[in-house]
């Protein structure tokens, strides 16, 4: 226990505490949106909302990928005091982000009827509105990364809280006045635009007058850093979103609504248990880059992660009825029977996320091959076998176990070389 306390105290900085608090409050607003919509929308519409959210998560992978790489590059430019390049790079990336977002919008515009029919969503226009939201959401890539890279921790916390608060209030108001699922995504798009303009005001003191400088080397480096991270994030997000899309495709609207409530409750467990990974990743990265031994530290974190997952699964299994009724109300009580089994899937996903981040921290990036193969297997199995929600969850559990075993073998093979570098 004393070693754990020392590890904790040595790793906490004031900036980290501020960012963690900001992210925590931001997450609370995100969950409140889910719970509010569960009561304001019909079961079928709530399922549709979460299906579109899963599509967003997959299409928005560049947001996560480029953000991770841009934090590093903006931090380096700050150290070099190249605020002129920071300014030029920011606006270049903003226009590039809009271009990528516009390309996704055009894709959804062209294929909206096909995707809508495939997803069992009767209103193709929803995918146009989703495309608008995706397009404008890419505006937040650069501000979020810059606030972290420039060590503007208070600014980042305010940015995160404001964005989530607006994405709660505006959609709920529009839904309350009868705009339904379209109102949710239009409201979130408006919230993103407002948040972007506030982020410009926050970052203003770090910008200089616009100069026609070349930032091609920085852009190339951004792409190189992001390539492997892209596939790793794609593997994680597809594992956790394919099922939602296919449940909407193969099941009645109300059943998709029940399943969406399971997913939302599962995200509460995911957020809580994944905190271990957030602490582990930078520490292992630092130890590895410093040429120090890491396996003993890894084992401590892994044990803590196992305990967190075990505790979470027990709580969500024993208190499933209370949790679902408290968060969603009595209309979602049919989901109670599936929550214990679904919490097991989420627990496995947390362990997979932990191991993937560990391997990423020691530059073992080829783990994405396993992730992609398992995602393909998951898609095929769910396409063939989908006679019940229980079957869907069983398939999720089986593929997660297979992936975790594969990652375990990958880790075992390279464990000596990982610590040999160290």
C-alpha cells in the first residue's frame, strides 16, 4: 500500500488534477444528456440516437488520432517559442479538418439512403444532419490539442466543461420543443460552433499575427505519428460500436432502445475502471523512454486494473435493477436481465484497452492487426447469429476473450524485448 501511495503522489501534478476535474465534469454532462434523452425520446428514437452516435464515433476517429499527435507537436513548438508556426499550423489544420469533415458529409449525402436502409432507420435525412455534426465537430481537433500541448490546463478544463454543457442544454431544449433526434444532432452542432469560437478567445494570447510560413514538415510529422494510432483506435472503437449498429439493423426499435441503455450504463463502468489506464499510460511511456525497467510497474497497474474491473462487474451485476431504474426509469427495466452479462463484456473491453495502451506506450503498435481481425470476426458473427440480445452479448464476450488472449500471447512473446530495451 505504501508503494502505491508513493507512486500516486509522484505522478500527480496540479495541471493533471485540473484536467481530470474538467474531464470528469464534462463526462457528467455527457451522461446527463443520455439520461435526459432516455426520458424525452421514445424507446425507438433513443435507439436511433445511439446508433447514429456509434456511426459518429467511427467517422470521428481522426479527431482522437490527430489530437494525440498534435499535442506532442504543439508542445514542442511551444518549447521552441515558434508561436508564429503554432498560429499558421492551427489555421491550416482547422481548414484541413473542415475539408475532411466536408468529405464525410458528402459521403453521407451520397450514400444516406443505403446506410439508412442498412441500419433500419426510416429517415435518411438523419444522416445528413449527422454529417453536419461530424463536419463541424472536426473544428475542435486543433483547439483541444493546443490547450493540452501549450499546458493551458485551466483553459482546457473550461473548454471541456463548456462544450459538454452546451451539448447537453441545446439538444435537450430542441427535443423538448418537439424536434426529436434531428434536434439532438442539430443542437450538438450548434454547441460545437459556439465552443470553437470560445476556444479561439482562450488561445488568442498564444497566437501571433498570421504569417505565410511553411508548416509542411510539421504536417508530415503529424501524419506519420498518427498512422499507427489510427488503426489502434479504429480497432478499439469498432469493437465497442459494431454491435450497436447491428442491433439497430436486426431488432425492433424498442429492443434497440433497451440495448442502448445497456451501452450507456456500460460506459459508466468503462469510464470508472479505465481511470487506471489514464494513469498508467504516461508513466510507462516515461519509464520506457528513460531506459528503465517497466514490467514490475506494469504488474502493479495490471493488478489494480483487474481489481477495478472485478469490483465494477460485481456492483453492476448485483445492483442492475436499481441502476437501470435510477438512470433510465421503469420503461427500460427489460434491460435489467442483460446488464450482468453486458458488464462482463465491458470489463473485458477495459482490460483490452489497458493492454493496448500499454503496448502503445512501449512502441508495440502492430497489435492493431489482432484488433482488426477480431472486429471482422465480430461483424461476421453478429451478421449471421443475432436471434436475441443475449446472443449478441455472448458474441461480444467471445470475441473479447479471443482478442485478450491474442494480446496476452503478443505480450508474452515480446515481454523480454520490452524490458530488454529497458
